[in-house]
């Protein structure tokens, strides 16, 4: 997976990721996540953004820096399963 796509969390190897403390990012955006991963984890070649709006607990934005190994047992989702845009971004 070398392009932007929606993936299922099931099958991800979370032991290979570094998660950003999003409260310290300048904004909840793809650009902030890219800057974080490039600046703090240049050894990681991929980034994951998880964003969802949960009615009871509010929005949740996560930024994870990853390597290709993270996706070894992962499944890509059809575009229709990826229905939320990242905040401050045109990307889903």
C-alpha cells in the first residue's frame, strides 16, 4: 500500500507504530501528522490517520507513524467504507 487508502484496523501490527500525542500537534490535520512523522520518526515510511466522530465521546483523531510491516496482515477497504474526511483536509 503505497498510496492513500482506507484500511481496516483489524490485522494491523500496532507493535510497529509510533503514535503521536495529538494534543501537542498544531492542528488535527494530515499536514500536522506528516510533519510529526517526518520530524520525530524519519525511519518510518508510512503514516496512518484514524478519524471518527463518536456521538457520545466526540471526535477522535489519531496520528500513527508506521512501516510497511504494519500492514502485512491488513485488508484494504472499498472507498465507500471510508466516509470521513480528515479534519482540515480534503483527504478521506
